[in-house]
C-alpha cells in the first residue's frame, strides 16, 4: 500500500515543474524510507556517497543533473553523513545565472557551511553581485544566504548593499534586509552600531510587515539598553492600539486575530520598557486593559496574546485593576482542560507571585492537580512554581514532594537541578536540624554523585559546628541523630561515593562521641565501608582517617584499643596499596596505635575539627636550635641562588647590596641583634613555647662542628635581603586576600637571618608578623575566611603545584612545594661539598634553601603564601610540648635516624601536627610522603 | 530567537532539519536523536511544550506538534512565546497543506528543496518573518514560476573549466 502511494506521488511529481526530482533521487529516498535498521540505512547512504563521488568527477555534467546531485548531498548530510566532498560544487552552483540553480546552490551552502568556512570567500563576491540584482528574488536569495554565511570579517563587504536595500521598493526585500542587519548586529554589534537609527526609521515603514520585522532587532536593542529607547514607549503603545483596533489590512489577520505575532512582539518590548518605570507603565495601562477585554480566549493564538499580557504585567509596575485581570486570565488558564494552557497558567502564576504573593492561594487545588499530572513538562513547571513560593511554613511539604519526584526520574540533568534546589531550600528554610539532616541524607542517597561536592562539605561543617547556637547539648543531639541515621543507611547497598565520604567523616568524628556506640562497633562499620567500596580510593581514605580518629579518641581516653581483625587486615592491605595516599594513611594509623595517650591526644584532639589550624610559619621553634648550631660554629644557611650561580660573585656584590636592601625594603630600622641576645629574644618573644630546650636536648651533641664560615655568613645574609626585594612583589600580589600576607612572606624568608643570628636584616619583621596572628580576633577571621574552604585551598594548590594533591601538602609545604618547581635545591644541598663538612646544620640549610627557592619562584610563592598565611603558629599550643618531648624521646633513642629524617623534612614535627589537624578538618585526602611518619617514629 | 526547525517521522527519521546557528553534522544528529527520544516517550494528550536545557543549553524550550506520521518541532529561547510558536507550526502546516493540497509525509520527503523555500519565507535567520500563509504561498509560487521559466531557457551545460575561466 505504502509503495503504491509512493508510486502515485512519483507520478504526480512529474507535473510539479521546478521541484520535481529524478528517479534516482526518489529511489534513494524510498529505499532509505524502507530501511529496516540504522545499519541498512547507513549502507544505502554509503553506496550513494560512492555513486555521487564518482558522478561529480565526470566532466561536463548537465546543470540539471548537477542540481540534483547537490540536493542528494544535502539529503545525505541531513541523515548524518559527511558530504564535504561535494561542497565545492554547491559553491560553484551559487555563481550560476539560472535562478533555480542559484537558489539550490545557496540552499546547499547555507546548510553545509558555517560562517568561518574557507569556501565562503568564494561566495562573498557572488553575494555582492546578487544583492545588486534587478530581480528581487535573486536579492532575497542572497539576503537569505548572508544570514548564515557572513561573519564578522565579511560583514563590511556586504553592509553597504544591505543598507541600500532598506529602501528597496519591494517590502519583502526591505523586510529581509532588516532581518539581515539584525543578524549582523547579533554577530558583531560594533560593525553595525552606526546603523541602529535605521531600525527606528523602518519602524515607520508604510508596510506593516516591515514594521513588524523591525520589532525583532528593536527587541534585542532594548534588552541591551532600555534607557535610550524610553522615548518610543508611546509609539509602541499607539502601534499596539492600532493593531488591536484592526487598522491593519485584513490580510494580517490570523485566526481572526489582527497580526498576533506583531502584538506579541510589541507586548514583549513593552514589558522591557515598563519594567521598574512607573510613568512608562502608566501609558500602557489602557491598551493592556483593552487587550484583556478583547482577546478571544477560545483560540490558541488569543491565549498566546493573553499570556503575553500577563507576562508584561508581571514585568511593569501594574495597576491593581490590571493585576486583577491578569489573575482572572490565569485562573481561566488553570481551569482549562488543555495542558498547554495549564502550563501557561502555572508559568503566569510563578510570575505574578512575585508581585502579589497571595494570588497562589485561590489556585491551590489547581496547582496540586498539576503536580499530580502525568505530563512531565507541567510537573516540572509546577515544581518551579513551588520553588518560588517556598516559605518556612511550607518547606517540609514542598521539599518532600521534590525529593519524591527526584527519586522517580531518570533524567540526570533535571535530577541535578532539582537536587540542588532541594538543598538550597533546606538550607534556607530548615525548620529543625534533624529534618535538615534527614533531607540531606535523602538527597545524597538518591542523587548522590550528582550533588555538588560543596554541599557535602557544608553538611560536614554544619554537623561539626552545630547550628550556631551556643547550645552544646543540642549540637551533640544533632550529631547523635546524624550518626544514628548514618549507621542505619550504611547497610544499604550501593551508596554514592560522596555520601559515603560524609558518613565516614561523621562516624570518625562523632561515632563514639557520646558513648552510645562502642569503638569496635563503629570501626567495624567503617571497615565494612572500606571493604564494600574497595574500588573507591577516596571513600577508603575517608574510612581509614575515620578509623584513625576512633582509635585516637580511644587511646586518648585511656581505654585499651582492640583493633578488630578486619581492621588489621584492612590496614595491612593498605600498607601495600598502590595509592600513596592510602598507604600513608595506613602507615600513620599504624604509627598512631603505638603511641601513648598524651601524644595521641595532641595529634588528634577530641572534637577539634572546628579548631583553627595554627602553623608557625617562621618555624620559630627552631630558632634555639639554629642559635646553638651557629654558636657552636655551624655554617649558616646559604640560599639556593648563591649556591648555584652567584657563589663567585658574592664577594664583589656584597658591598653594593649592603646598602640596597636596607633602603629598598623599607623596614623599620633594625639593630643588629647580637647572636646571644637573639636567642633569648627568640625564646621569650618570638616563640612562646620552650622548644629550644627540646632542640638542645636532641641536637646539642651534633652541632659542634665548623666555625669556618662565620664571616662569610654576614655577606651572604645581605644577599638574602636582596632576594627578598625581588621576591616580595609576587607575595603581595598573590596573597592579598590573606590577613597578613607581607608579614607571612617576610616571616618565612627572614627566617634564615634569624637562624644565622648575625647581622640580620629583619628579625623585627618576623616579630611583627607574629603579633597580628596572636590576636584571637584575627585568628577567627582568618579561620572563617580560610578554615572552611579547604577544598578551594587545595584547588589552588593543585593548580600551581601541578601534581600536588590536597591534604598532605597542607602539612608539609616546605618539603614538598619547592620540589616540583625546582628540583635542584635538595640535591644541591646534599651534593654541595662545602655543606657536607657540617652535617649538623644541614637541616636548616635545607629548610632555608627550600624557603628561598620558593620565594624566588613566582609559581610556588603563591602556594607558599597561601599556605603560610592561613595557618597560624602551632607552637603556641601547650599540647605540642608533650608531643615534641615525645618525639624527642624517641629520637634520643636513635639520634642518627632522627637526624637523617630532619635533614629530609626539616620541620617534620610541625608537619606532623599540621597533618593531624588538617586531617581532622576533613580535607581531601592525598599526600606524597607516606614514609614520613614511619621514619620519624619508627 | 528560533534555534532550530525539525521535522521527523514517528520512527525518528529526520525529514527536514534546519539549525539557525551553525552546528557540525554530528551535533545535529545528536540533537535530532535526543529530541526524538524525548518526544517518543511523551504520552498522548499532554502539553506540547518541553523544557530542553539538557540538549540545547540553558533557557531552551521546545514546542512540537504531532500530525499523522510526522513530528513538527520548533526549538527556541526565552524571547519567544510558547503558544505563539505552536501557532507558527500551525502556519507552516497550513501553508504546506495549501502547497501540496493535503500534505503528507511523502510530499515533504520528495520536495526537499521546496520545503526549505517555504520555511525560509516563514522563518528568516531565526526570527519569524511572515505568518500569513497566503503571502508565503504567493512568494513560493513566484519563485517556482521564475525558476521554471529560467529552467527552460538555459539548459546548455557549462563546464567546470568554463566557470573557472569566467571568473
């Protein structure tokens, strides 16, 4: 039957003149139409491509044949196959004088080519010629083509002709010329900016069609710049009035409506012009009121105009009467049986609700109906409306509904959107904390990995910080309810990774907090998670960290820890993991289990996730040790640059540089602290913690060697100062967001001077850098600025450090950061023959080298600045004492190994503390230094 | 602005596709397939509108109408009125009906270039140009007449080299 019909059509085709096609084309279309599968269709098309390729190579193809080939090419490309081999023939066809061929050529190139295609250059000349043609149909064809084929560079080539055509005697040409200009304006506003007045002029065209076409570019122009078109308000209103009063020729009627598309465009323009403008709005009241009365709501197009009126009213400053009329129209829409009208009604309601919030109430039932409707489009529109009308009184219902719907759909794009809306509403209006956590659980459970990771971080922070009230009891209840809900959910299969991360973190932090659940129960659960999701390293990392916290709390509270066998096997498995991060975590956990209560407590204090991380960026706790080393004749630090390149020139330049730094740096006048006095200063003012004792304990016997380099130390120090001058601007620019960026920079870089202890350029500045940090106000500010944003911090790090992962780096910047940027310092330090003579001072040289190299390098300074400035000195906490003494104890037992460790990572003690604290903060896990813990302690 | 006009049959075969901003062929195919899979999953007697951000970027809407074996689809942005677009489909179909007297899928398939001619008279560079089907018909007929005339005059083939030399 189908075939018979086809044959009939084919016969009929022959009588259709210019549009008829050959038998071959019809056969092609027919066989494709009858293809049973995509593969069959592809096969047909591919053989057709072969035929065409061959035929196009034949010489002297009759034009009519050629036209047909081009049409076949177009058809092939529509079916998704490449027809680029024939593009040039389409381009050639545009040059033909025959209108039929020319039009076919234009049609093909507009479908084939984009405006930046190389072949366009071959067409521009033809277009120019055609725009000047006497035949208006040729002109129209050319205008049609330029909409698609002309880009910013070729606009000037055709612009004069197009502007001339604005005054063409045929209205069809004028119309298309305006549209073409509009298109130019969209592509490159600057190229036609001097011609914008033409649009205003054409608004007064005798032909209503041309006037209507002008509204399109004017709409765009007014959207961009409302103010300069306010003078047209009354013109637009009077045009609309004339249209509605049927002053236009009858031929403009569509379904008995006078020029509805022009009316709609005008209403859209009026909405723009009347927005927030009382006087402009008032001019519109009359005509809008008339429209409501006149509009025929029985036709589709009449309703389109009604809807457009509602839209305009929601944009302008409406009169109460108009609002009422709009509300009536909406209720008519909502009561209609047509889904289209309901959709428009819901949309209109969403617009009006901004102006008069109570309008929705009378339509409650209709809205609920739409929510239950099988039509997905309508449902989504209704959810959009609900989202707009959410208040704290109705949030529970609305969010519940949204979640139900979210669970029911498969469309990830919309699922993501509705999940983020749920989260937003829950955050904004949550009636209780428990409810909030429940909602978040549901969102995570069902939309899981579609949720933005920030939402997870927010939730963790919320649970950690409580809800801002000073009610500890409520907070712990909240945590308990979170823990309980998580323990329940955990048993479900296939939870999203992000949710598991949150669960692990919360269980680690608060699982055992109130004693309801035993450590072995929680740790068993965590092991289950790590087992069940063994392919997800992030989850595993979180789980191991949580285990570490659980055990740490147990040890700290003096209970005996029984490591479950499954935990033990998990740790052992991870010790051999390919992921360095997991490996490090496992090693750390293992090391932690061997420590005693005091040490553990200072590494992982209970419920300290909200405490600020304080980092002593000057490493001032080392001052005493440096002092001692220097006194006993150790070699002072020599910076990287001097060691690698400037060593020979050091002596020449030392005198010149001596003056420069002290002026250029503009620090307050410094006295040169005597080496001996510095030491006392360091221990009293700089560092409130009596570390020096520890260092003397640990290292006194080592630092006994050479006195040789003492004189040269002075010279080199000044060079350090010079270097600061270079390094400083980059610090300032990159870390301006942090509270004390320049000080931070100085603090790090001035450290060498302090360490050497003689002729220091800026020990002062390092004191200064301490002061603001001690101020608790600022600490809190810094914490609120940086403390929570661990993810963004790690982002910045990874972007500048290349392969730098997030978590571990925060703890060991001095060691890790410079290495990727400038590998030499480490090696150089060890390899330097002058340095090897004094092994004892190596650690500090190393440290200084790293610091300095980092300050030289633009890329890494950013990192360093950020890291240092957002971490306040850790050494102020007393608990560190115990830890350090702990460490020193162990190092005393094996001074050799300890020393070698320190030379690798000079401030590893600090790193250890930072690392511990950073982990508590739940920063994303990853690190590069898995053996640190083991080496240090083992 | 109108982003695309598509016609496809109920099996998902594209019958006509016009995108008003250039898109590579593969992307066009992907969009056509995407639109079809959404349309084919819609139940009967629901609205003719779809929000289609996932395929065409933010603030994209789609209006479709199902006639016999064909879907007529318009994709556009927030500066157009959905109901009016629905009527634009109506205009297109009415015009085609006049062109082919009782249009059916086969007419559209076999009159590929004429379809484009009609469409170009209605939508120009993504803007609605003309909605009076009589006017559209007039324009299209004038073109056909002229083409038929010019067709009968010049059937002398010009060689490729001749074209090159002529330039």
